[in-house]
């Protein structure tokens, strides 16, 4: 299934384009985005009103559409990480990763023993239900540990300060640059072209490349994201569901109004 191949595709050098799901709390949003050609979606719990039940339904639809789904949990806590994965998400995204200790906890709660300490529940979403008595538990947990996609967000001054120890931990499959949080952390909120932010992102990219870790970033559009694409960012999250609808409608609406004036 494509939903299980996100790590292997990125390791082969592919560029994957997706978006955040932040507003439309319906399962069909996953099917819609899959039909539009998305390579993945990030279901956001950090900045939304989504409950775990909402997330579970969207994850289920994503699996049915063979679309990789990553859940951005609101905070680094066991119950958010394990429940997102138990629902069947392809991976998790953790905001504000700022230390090696953060990474160690993420891995502990995301992976089964001996790599971690994730609780075990078969016969539910992540195993696609069915009679779990027929499941080879040893083989399944080993495979799950290999396939889970763990993304840590680098989006504060402290994250950058501790970046080497975060990368040295080896627990993350990718790091994801959060430019808006980063700019706010550095006192230039929203100024993504500010030299301080550009220099910081270039520093993150250089260190990630030295550690041979996959790079991801949020972008507002192709024009602003092209620079980071050329710099080696492979995992591009373009806008979010509400943003994309707002921009597209506004663009086409203005054309109609202009033609009638």
C-alpha cells in the first residue's frame, strides 16, 4: 500500500507534496485530497478543534484512499502519539522538538518493544481489524516499527540551538521546518523572508544534510517554496484545506468581478 511507503519513497529521493487538514473535520477530505493528487496529508491536532474521534475517521478514509496520513499531535505525550498510530496513521508529527529527551520519549511511545514501549492492541484500526488471533504479533510489531514515519518539527530558537543533539539521537525519520513559529520565536513573526529566518533555515538544512535526514517544510505557494525545494527539501506541505479553498475561490471570484465591471 502507498500509505506504508512514505519512508521508502523519500529515501529513494522522491519529492512528496501534501497539505494540512485543519478545518474540514469530515472523512471525505482525505478522499478529496487523494483525488486531487496529494502524496500525503497532515491531520492537525495542534491548532484545531479536532478530537481523536475526528482524527480516527479521517485516518480511516485516508487508508481507504491509499493516502499516507500523518497526525500532528498537540504535545509530546504518550496518549496522543499511541492513539494516533493505533487509529492507523502512517506517521506522527511532533511540534516544537527541542531536545534529545523529547526525541527519546517520542520513540518510546511510538514504537513497540524492544525499540520502544508502545502499548499493544491488535484487531483495531492500525491492523485493519479482522481476527487478530491469526496475526503474527512478532512479525507485525517489527514491521510496524520499521514503517512508522516519525517527524519532528524544528521551529524554535531552542530547537536550532540543540539541533545537533536532536539529529544525533537517530530517532527521527525526518525533520520539518515550521517557519511561522520559528519567525515568532526569533522576534520577526511572519517575516519569512527576513535574513535571520532565511539564514536559520539554511543552517537547519545544512545540518540535516550532514546527518542524512529527510527534510520537510511548510510553504505558502510554489514561488516561495521553490527555493527550499532546490535546497533539498523533499516533504512539502503546501497550505491547508481552508487556505486552499479561500485562495482558489478568491482568485476565480476576482476574475468574474473584473470581467463584469
